[in-house]
């Protein structure tokens, strides 16, 4: 569909978020560091059958983006429905309730409306970033559950020379020898399955957030998943080198990867050295294996939801908290404004709407990719069903969207200064997008209600830096070290970024002091390899995009057409 002229019908009589409808449960699935490297997104060498099955019974978004490509800022943003400049969270240390205000979070909103809310695994960023409580009791009915094995997750689990265990980034594990004989995501999945079983017996509405740790570093997974990805079938990134004309402020020296023992042993020069090509292949192989391991855990949760008779009244959302660069631009991290760091997989399942109803046990049967008797073929993993949208959506939109889909009041748009307003959003519900897709099979005139919207023409993200040159705090600068903010805008045809002065004491940006600019033109440069922001022939375009960037997200909110 043409995005720039995208009209979204609002069918009032059959609105998915109609308040008179029974309230739906919510299963909120979040995967750490997951880029759209999945079978359902056309990655034919990926083995993700359970996630693909969910996508085939959902609306899948091709252009979904986060507001900052690092864990806590991104999660705080989509859990509060506000952008980083309003949450004031740019690092992994500070807590939004201490820096900004007591904003009503997404699960808190459901809790306030009579839902049982439960966090499992990584939903809020743990530790100081969520008050050492995962925002309990504000957001959750019960304390957040974390696998007790999480204490061992970053320890020496990985087999290496001399039969010893090491702290490696590439970490296929033997479950027979690791502490507890399991891994955190497996135990978290077990807890979620038990939670769903209990909910099937008490019939109270629930909101459960299930947050998966993998494929975040270390790439630790049961070693059997490595067999799905022979090294001979793993390829390097198509653009594995530092891009020409890229300003240094845009670069991250991926210190997180360098901290693991197998990577440190490579003695890669800092900050611009390249990972040896043979090890790049191993990293990409293990990222894929870790994603397939997560797929199996997602499949177990979906199967339980189905078998316990809950699938017919549960909205399911699935998304990553940001992407991850697997060698593209020479980067091995998130922590940038590149498309591959800010773009995420996202899909929404609405029972009876995005897929036909099915008896318990038939909607989400578990698919075991390790079962060789199934003769599973990764190149045929896409089911070719469901709905797909190229409309721009942002993770910050999830708050309003999920509320509307579940039948709970959606928050209004925040005013210009929302610091003292607990309940509002800086996103926009994309239920009209879902309506437009799913209602077309029932009506040839989705605008028959007399209303339609012009949808977003751009999305907005940002990333902070301590200075213009890459160093060991460039990846995750704490608030007190931030001196520069990179604001970026993604349109259909371009990505435009300005790195400008930022005052961390007043939380204000100075657009008059620009340290660097980036401009990528997708018609000739789909991988964002050549920055043309300073090329004379593109100055008029850069000036035009600069004005749009400064106008910000409010200028791109969906607008009502009469």
C-alpha cells in the first residue's frame, strides 16, 4: 500500500477497541536484541517456526521502530507510552519515577482496571533502572518473577580449551553440566505456563509480560540449536566495514562484545578494529541459534495459552526492544541510530480478527524445530498467511493500541509539557491500521463511517553520546556524561540525523549547535552505507528534512480526514 497516501478507515460499529466488548486478556511478549531476522520477515535461512506461526495469525508490521536502541530507554518508552525526552531515561542506571514523574505504565493501567498483572523475565530493565523492583507494586499485582539461574547467566558456562568453562560470547551449552540443568528463559517460560494454567481456573482478566533474554549476549543456548545452522550456510554481513563519510559520533566501538573472553582473546584494535571474518561467521551462527532457542520458548507459551482455552480471548503482542547489528557497518551492537538497530519485528494477534477462531489446542500447536522427523525446512518456514502492513508504527504506540484492543480506555495524547500528567501518551493507537487490513475482507468500503486518517509519514528515534569521538562510554553513557544527542527521522525514502548539543542538567537540546549530520537515500543506498549529508547536490533535501526533524513526532501524528 502506498504509505504517503495511506488512508485508514475507522469502522465505528465494528471497532476492535469497542468499549462495550468483553475485556480481553493480554500476552505481552518482548525479546531482547531481536532484529527482524525471522522466517516471517523473509529470512529463509532462519528456523523460527513458532514465531512465524504467530505472525501468520497476526498483523505483521514491516516498518516498526523503537525510540532508542538500548534496553532501558526503549523499554521505559514503550511501557510508559512516552518518548525518551519525556521519560528522561537515556541510560541503564536511572529510574523514570525518580527523574521525570510517576507516569502510569501500561501494566499499571491494566492493574488499575481490575486486571491481574504479572511480569516474567525481562520486561522493565532490572536493577536501578526500575527501582530494584521491576516497578512493583506500581505496575504488577505480584512481584516480578526472574529465574534463579539468572545469577549464573553471565558466568562461566561455555565449554572451551582443556575441558574448562569460560565466559564466552559464543556459548552453546550442555544443559547436563550448567547450574540447575536449565537456562533462565526455560525457567521463565515454565513459570509463565503455570501462571496461564492458574488463570484458566479463576477467569480473572490478566496482563502477563513475558520477556526473553536471548538472543542478547552472551549467545547462550542449548547446543542442539547450533545444528540448525551449519557454518557452510552462514554468510557475512553485506556491508561489514566502517562506512565512508560516517561521522565518528555515529559510531559505537561495541565494548559489550569486547568484554567476553573469546572476543578479548582476539586482540582487536580499539575503537575501529574489525572482528576476524571467521569469528564473524561464528557470531552470526550463534545469534541465529539463540533466536531459534527463543522461538522454542515462545512456542511453549503459545501452546499453553491455547491448550488452557485462553487463546480465544487474549490479545498477543510480540516485538523486540531494539535491533542488533551483526557486523553491518562493522558494528556488533545496538547503540546507534542505524535502521538495523532501531527497526524491530512487531506483530499483533487479535482473536477472531487477525485469524479465524479454533478449538483449544488448534490455534498454536507447538512446532519442534529440533524434531528431525518433522523434516522442517527453514526455506519454507513462512506460512504465507495473515496480514502485513508497511505503515510506520513505533514501540511507543503499543500503550494506546493494546489498551484499545483489550477494551480498556486508551490514554489521550500528551500536551507539550506532560511531566506532571500521569496518564497520557506520546504515541498513537494503530488500531485503525489493523481495522483497515482486517475489515477489507468484509467490506469494500472501509471508510463508510465517514472518517479516515492520513497515517504517519515518519518515525523518530534518538541516541546519546558523551562526545564526538568514540570511547569506552560511547556505548552506554550515563546521564551525567551525555553532551550530545543524535536525533533521527526515518521516512519512506530517507533517514536523516542531526547530532546536536545536549544539556543533561536541564534536559534540553541546542539545535543551533550541530556536530554532525547523516543523510541516507534508500533508492540508491538501502543499507545506509553512504552518508550524503554534506554532498552539495543534496543540501536542499537536507535542509527540508532538517525542518521536518525539528518539527518532531507531533507533526507526524495521524490526522483526521473528513
